[in-house]
C-alpha cells in the first residue's frame, strides 16, 4: 500500500497508521453529499477508502474494497488508543446504518435524513407493517445508531439512547398533539428497545414503507 505523505494542497486528510501520521487528499464524498471527506488509497489487492466522518481532519473510518470494487470490511479509528478496530456487522453495505439489538446488529439501510441541519444525513427512517415509524440517528458517524425514536400509530413518541451492548435506555417520552406538534411527557424509565423484530422494523421494512420525517429542534414540531 502506498500513502502520499508529502502534504499536497487541497482537502488534506490525516491518516494515522501504527503510530505514524500521513496526509492524503480527500477527493471523494462518502455520503455523496458534496463534502470531500474521503481519500482513496490503492493497494496490491484492492483499495482502502479513509473517511473523516466527524470532520475533524483525521480519518476515523477505513473501508476496504477488493479488486472488483466490492466492500470486504470496515474499521474504526480510536483516537485514544491510536488503533484501528474491525467494525462489527461488516456485511452491511457501505453507507448503511446498523442497530444493536438483542439478536445482534441489524441493518436499517442508509441515513436519509439530516436531523441536526449539519448538511450530512445522520438518520435512517424505517416504517414497519403496522405503521409505526422508527428513526435511528448516528451522532458520531461510526455507522451505528446512538439514538432511536419510535412514533407509534397513536402518536406516542419514545426516544432512547444506546447505553451498552443490547441496552437502550429511555431518555424522553412524549406525544404528537392534535396540531401536529411534539409535546414532551415526564415519564422516565428504561426501555428494552431492540428485543424483538418490531423494534427495528423487522423484515417488513422497505423503501415502499419509508417516509421522511423532520423536526424543528426549537419547537419540536414534526412534519
């Protein structure tokens, strides 16, 4: 594998490997949103795409492809340890989000909504066969959901945070009122989210059942 460490001009991306720091030009957009955040590095048996998912200038996601351009693995960079660690659920397609459930990682498809108005899609939306809608948000760009919002057919809203392996903790509960506005309730507690297929949309998820939902961070209004 060859990495150019001469520091060419342009969208430079730092890549740390085995304690050494290299720079490579970011010439591709991982989410195809126009933001140049990915550097392609050719090797003898394919290539590795290094992506800066949190836009701090340092690559934190490495996606390996074979000679035919098929994704074969992904790794995440831990800045604290300086090590690259193979991602779990590596069979998911590039750009897809996974959700940790009691049955292991479940692929919920790509992020299609930007809930933070950052210019980068961070949320995958799934609607199950019963009409319940689930929004999974990846806040740190590692491809794994950190928050889950469930909106059931009666307008009840449950927001949960991933707090450990197979563990989702309810952090907020509310409802959609008659005017279409989100109203926060005071209920607290732990939600065993992801314990069954319904919690992540099951096998009934699909593009035909998805709908786009967005929220105003100030008013909480959904549309």
